[in-house]
């Protein structure tokens, strides 16, 4: 099958959406699909206001049209709601082509945190974007239910995966060479240092040992100045990142806005248990609670992040790895292909195409 994926998030950006899409494309191609990726690197770009490190395509409609006309895909998937996503959406609607979309990121929460735009306005825009979609892929059941309550339709639960070869299991936390001697326990955050990640909850939390932050972003300078005691390591190549995960005693995921949280699965794959709030991503990623209610299979969740961190320290690294093995890119790619729809099919009344299964 010829598949076009249109995304405003792609290399060299570093975030969970990019990782998800890169791994998805790799797996789809490995199983015989022809995949065209339309990404910002193929257009003139400008930095996203207030979000350094993310470049957006400028006036991409003509280029998107030319690329889609040349490739003539069997299925079209709009992965993001940025300029490229909107341009491809217009293309599909004008030509009466069916397409699928994905809800990877809670942009209304991000915009609300950054410039206080009311959530209802942000979700109205997102609902409008996804309304013509024949299938909106979402990463967790809780996000699906939240979107359904906000009036979204054609929702499909689609999970993510992890490279368990790159993120190897280590039954004992290792020493990361770039850090020198550190006091244990080592608590680690990996991700963009940005508004929506709620990193301050981790940094301000009283906790023994050493705190490490891996990532860059728009609030990095401010948080560095406020927390000089934290070890800030910036961006790391993924091979080095795997070693850093393996060096931690607990991975801390303070976000309340993430729809999934791929970094949690990567940490668990290395044997590092996760501490988090009981929010959308962790509720799905960490798994079921233990019989005594003390935690969950891949880590611990609690409304008090400090309590979650202490509880996670008692979770077996073997249990964390076992939970990570439930997430496979092969399975995720197969499910993704099943959710795609033929682009050139009869559209149902109201503009939506019926969801049909594609052979994978």
C-alpha cells in the first residue's frame, strides 16, 4: 500500500511525536508498504513562536499539492494539526479524498499554559480540524474518552511501541560516564523543557540523591537559574540516552498534559521504574495497580509526586522491563495500517468516509 504521512513534527526535532512517527515509518516500510513523508524540511520554514527548536512550514499548500499529486497515495494520514496538516486537509476535502488523523498532543493545554487561551477555544479548533477525518487515532483510552466528551467523533485507540534492542534491560542501575560520581537515588526527567511538561513539580519536590534533566526547551534557562543543584545534560543521542535511562533509580514523569509519554516506556525498557501523577499517559503506560494498591506494574502513581517517587523505588526493575515488553512497534504499525482508509472511496453523507480495514 502507498501511504502518505503528513507531519509538522519530524527530524531534526526531538520529541515523542517525532520518535513515534520515525519508528512507525521504519516498521511500515519493513513490512512492504511504500511510505511518503511530507515534513517541514521540504519547505521554507520559520521558528514556532514561543517554542524554540520547532520550525513550521511557510505557505506549504502548493508544495503539499504537488507531492500528493505526484505520489498518488492509496491512504493519507495527517499526523499533526500544524500548517502542513491544514494544507493536506484542504487538499483532501477539495478533492473529496478520505483521510485519517491523529491526536498526539494536547495543544489546547500547551497554548493555555503559554498564553492563557481558554481550553474551550483550543478544543473547538482541534474539533474542527478532525471533524472530516475518517478515523482519529488516539494513544490511550482516557484520551479517547476525553475527546469523545468534547464532541470528537470517529475515534480509534492506537498504541505506541519501544525499541527494546536499543533500550536494553539492566537489572541494576548503572553509572552514566558523563556524570561522574552522583549521590543516589538518581531521579531522571527526559523530555522537552517546556510549559506543558510540569517540570517544576519535579524540580521543587524534596527528594534525596541527584536530580537529572535531559532535554532543552523554552523554559530551560529560567528553570536552570532557579535550580542550579540539578544536573542539566541537554540533548543526547539516543544511544547515550539509553545509557542515561539505565543509570537512573527512578524516572519521573510530572506531565499532566501528555497523551501518552513514550519516554516512560523507554525508561521501563531499561529497567527503570516510573513515578508519575495518575494522568492520561501514565494510567495507560504503567499498567495495572498491584494487589495491595501500592503501585503499578511499571512504576507508581500518586497525586503526591514525592510519594510516587518513593513508591517507584520499591518497584522491581524486572517488573518495569516486563511492562515495557507489552509495547511493540510491529503491533503499533499493524494497528495503524488497519485503521487507514482508502483515499479514493465514496464519501458518506456529511463529508465523512466510512472506516474500512486495509490489508497490511
